C-alpha cells in the first residue's frame, strides 16, 4: 500500500522532542484484546478446538466475518466474548427494509439474547474500501440503523453496532504527520459523516483496521522497524514529532490511530470513540515482502498486547482504552493475494503455535522462549521471477487451471505472450510449465509489480530467485 507522503517529510519529523499538549480521551471505554477468527482455510480445526486455542493465547473475545450458526453457538458456550458480522452483500437489503432487519436479528442473534458476552455487531467489513460496490456506501448507515432498531426491539440494546474501515478511508492512506489525517472526499458525505453521527448518538465505536506492517514497508527507508514493532528505543529514544500538534510519538500504532482521530475531528466528530478491528503482523510472505517473519510477528503482537493493557492511550488521547482484535487466529491457506495474506496466524491449522503470545498483556518478555532470527528485514537485493508452481519432479498440480491462468494473462495485453508461441524466442521448451513460467513472470513484471500486485495466479505461481530460462 503506497503512501502519499514524501520521504523527506517523514524524515524531517523524526526528531528527539518532548511531548506537548494533548487532547483528553472521550467517554469510558471497555478494554479487551481478542482475535479475529477467519476461516479461509481447508485444513482448520473444528470450532471447539479453535476457540480453546484462542483462550490459551489469552484472547478475551473472537470476531467472526459472518454469522455461521455452528460457530456462533460454539463461541456462545466458550466463555469468550464474540463479535458476529453482517456480510457485505446483505447491506443493501437490510437498509431497504426494517422488516428484513428484524427478521435477520430474530433468526441470527435472538438465540443469544441472554448471553452477556455478545456486545458488538459489525455491519460489513471494509465496505468503503471497494470502489466496485459503491452502491453499498450510501446504504451502510441505513442498514446499521435498521439493525440497531431490531436489536432494541428484541431486547439486545446492549449490543453496540458499528462497521470496520481500513486505512484507505484516509486520503492517500496518509498518516504523516498524524494531524494530516483526513477522510477521502468520495466517502465523507455519503457514508463517513452519517456513520460518525450514528456512533456519536449511540455511544459506539469507530472500528479501524490499522496495520503498521504496511505503513512501515511502504516507508521503510525513513521509518525504523523498531517504531513499527512498538519496540522501546534506547534513551533518549527515537520519536516522531508532529509539527501540526507538537505531539511526539514513540510507536507507529499510536501514530496511525491519531491520524484517524485527526480525520474524525476534521469531520466534526472529535468525540467518537475509536477501536481496533484488526491489527497484527505477518509471520511469513513472498520473497519481496520483507519484514514478514515469525520474530517480527511475535514481537509486534506481544508489544501491542502490553501497550493496550497498560491503558496509556495515544498522545492525542492519553488514557484511551479500547476494544481491539489481533489478526488472526490461524494461517489461512485458501486466501488469495500475496503470501502474507496466508500468514497472519497465531496458530498453524494443526493447533501448534506459530509463536507464543499472551494477549492479556500481562506476561513480561523474559519468560518467552527464544525466537528464530529475522532474515528478511531488508528488501530482497536480487532479481525475482514469478513461475508456475510445480512439485519436486517439475509436474504441475493442475494443468487445466494453469492453462486458464495463462490465457487470462495473455488477454491483458496484445503481444505479451508472443515469445512463447510457435516461432517465438521462448517457445522452447514447449511445455505448459515452461510457457506458464514465462507468461507469469512477464505479466507480473509488466502489470502486477507496477500496480502493487503479486505473484499468485490463483495459487498456481510462486516467486523464485532462479531465472526460469536457465
């Protein structure tokens, strides 16, 4: 995710300066640190085992991305808090009809009316991040409003209703400096201001997804890794100074959260409470996804747990306590996108820990076992290729699927695949695997890398340091 700010601005603001005036936190917030329970894996354990693993990591709650009855029932009897979510595709219909919202609550949440651990309902997930579904943007708050009426009607008024936003809700995802945070003009009037007005009126939270990994990796030449990992720096300390407020920051998470606070204040809703729907660090990734490793993931999540448990808040909102959720419970092998997408878990699907973590934030650093060294904290210095994934004998797992991906890639630009056609310079060896490797690399270098894409091709490609032509 590219940042809109210049590296020079970032660099000049990292100064050794004292903390200045602060803005008091608003409202009385409930702190807990839970975990996001994604299920995009074909090898995940049954829910009762998964929930016990979440408990063993110190999670106070689990958040789902849907309302699957089996998983909600398991969570309701687990002793953990649980946060269900309305799928994005239901937003328009729930906004259009109070009767539909009533029926949805009655069939989905009414069985848990007496369970006091049901405290939040998310309506959609990063709805405002998808420009291809703009029709949902204006319907988001009407859906939220209808669902809240339905919850009150069925005796579930304690359940706070909200939605989740990504950092791309800010113009250019810009957080440098934090005081420059402002919501995108295409969403501010149609969705954000109505949402903030609703949250203010109902004393609910604006839930944000804040990943320091992405902000750091986009600005790694000027933003220290220790700042992104919430690592304490040796005295006198490495700080980011915000020239707009005079405030000083010791970690990137506070920095990003205060950029959201600044955006809310600019919109006229300075008092709305803020919470974390997702944060975390990938434990592995593709060769070009530097910094994604077990050591950094463990360090980040352990530090986040301690930081949030301390109740220190942020420079702009000292003492701010909030609900927060780490992403994610498991590595999920069916997710698309870059390698990091499949490697955010606290646990492997077989139930073994990727690393130990105490989400209560009470365990000091010393008792944890040693972590493996980080070997990829800097960008890969050599050349990379994107090739067809094969087994150790060079065989493709699914030749038909590979051919389909090749055809799709070739259709993106005339002439892209001419070199592998008969008479072309790369036609030999004349095999599906060799042709696919050429096409995947050509497409990746021509399009995907330029526009922030990845070497994936429906899971049929992999990055390599070996030139496929050799």
